[in-house]
C-alpha cells in the first residue's frame, strides 16, 4: 500500500496545508473485490480531526486496496468546508483547487463517473455539499453521521447547547449567524432533485448518534423532493467503530455492489 503525506501552499487558504494520499498498490496481502483503473475518493475529516484521522482510526488503507480506490484526505481545520467571508476559502480549496493539484501531480482519472467524495460528521456535510454544488465533478457522495441539518446545527450552537463548537466560530463563518442556501444541504438536495445529472447519494447514520434527528430531517427532505438517495441506519454512536463499518458500505455503493450480500470486513 502506498501512503503519502505532503505539505504544500494553497492559494485558496493562503497558507501551507497538509494532505494524505493512499494508492492501492499490487501485493498479495489483500484480494481486491474490484480491479482495473482505480476510482478516486476525496475523504473528508470531522470537526476535531485532521487529514490523518482516517488512517489512525479506521482500516481505510485495507479498504482502499480491497475496493481499488485512490483516497485523498485533505486538512481543513474547523471550517465546516465553508469559504470564510474574510479569510480562507475552504470550500473552494476542497472542491476546486485540491482536485486540480492532485490531478496534475498524480495524473488521476478524475472523470465524473470515477470521482467520489465522502466524510464523517462535519466531513459528511462537506461531502454532500461538494457533490450537490459540483455535480459535474463528483459522481457520488456518502455522508457518515453527517451534519446534514446545518441551519439547525447553527441555531443549536448559537443557543449554547453544544460546547464543542462556539458561537464565535459560527459568526466567523456566517456573520449573521445564518447560512445561505449554498451552505444548506437541505436546500441543495431540493434544488438538485429531479435533475438527470444529480450525484448518487448515500446517507448512513447510527441510531444512537446525537445527530440522528438531524439526519432524519435531511432524509425526509430528500425523499419528499424525490431525489432518490439511499439511506441506511443501524446500531451505532458518533464514533469510529460505526464509521469503520459504514465507510465500507459507501465503497460498495460507489462500486455498484450488492450491499446486502457483499461482506463487511
């Protein structure tokens, strides 16, 4: 397995940032489920994480080889994958600059049907937002316990109901305390519903997750709009044991495998 860590200057962020990339090299220690040209997955981290959290807390290197994916894991701090009004443009970085850089450096096949985006928690929100705002770039997205009712989440923070994110951080991203439609994935899923080129979406959430209710809000909105996304729930909390299993279902979904019969490793 090829695992590379790099640091480079981002024009969108106006600073040096880090990225990890996994390449599914040939070896005899893993039997691939899928062969041929690797697909590309941009895998996004959560609020308290970094570009190394997926390699630290999951078997993502094994899954990269099993399902034949090149996996790109960027660093975005606590940005919620938003372009700040005054400062770093994190959404632009993940959705435009990073794909252009990686495509040049690694000569990737980044055709739409070959390129996907996924993430946990804050990263799940970022993944769905990236796919719905850039459907010409991403063929599909997976949200694992995603923050998918973002306006509701912001209201909760501003009321002081969750100490892990501060009201001051909300206002740094959204000075009025309210996000616009471009940062509201419920508004975006309604806008994209019915379009023939809409990305494939899979939403996964544990039934014990504190974001379970917010995930139901997004699910109901997507279903009412007729988007046609896939929803899967099961026992699990907002933690790595659940995401390590859920990301395997995301790989199977992207590959068009039967998720009812394909093993979970």
